[in-house]
């Protein structure tokens, strides 16, 4: 059986692996970057708790980053737009403050997922006993 290269090849790069995962790289992309196969990757996960912990921690950081960006998109935010202006051979940076209004789709998504009782389109009603219900659904042609 071949000797594991984990101690020399992977362990010294745990911070780099975390950085890759925080940027959103998939396990397959990490395997490619490390030049290891799928089975080796999964063997490392089985045998090395520090490797699993690094992947989990970085994935949690990535998810938090996405959640924060989603919330920022929903509520709106200010940002600075920078333009490099060539003014008769002299370069200068022009900074303009701008505002990005909240994204309604992001708002709806957050509300439906964080407060489904109040915001889901479909309401569920639990019925008990012998109950007869007649439902008449009509469509307005207006």
C-alpha cells in the first residue's frame, strides 16, 4: 500500500484549503488543486479530523458570507463607484457615492423562509374529526 502524502502534501496547506472553500470552491475543485483523486480525498476525510474541521469551518464561513450578501441585497446598501479619469495626461480618481435599493425578490425569499407562517403563499390548515368541506374556486375574468 502506498504511503499517505497527507502530512507533507495536505496538512501544511490547510489554511489554503480553507481559503479555497471560503471562496466557494467545490470538493472536486479542491481535489484538482491538490492533485489528488476522489478516493484519496475521502480517505483523508475519514482519517484526519483536522482536514474535515477545516472544510466544515470554511464552508460555514462561505455560507455566512452568502447569507450576509443576501440580507444586504434585500435591505439595500450604499457603495462607492470609482472611475479613473484621464485629465490632460494626469490621472485622477473620481468617487461617487451611490445607493442600491433593496431587491424585492430577495426580500420575499427571506420573509418566506424566515417567517413562513406569515409569508408563505400556501396556508396549511389541519382538520380533525368528520368534517365536510365544499370549496368553490372561481376565476375572475376582469
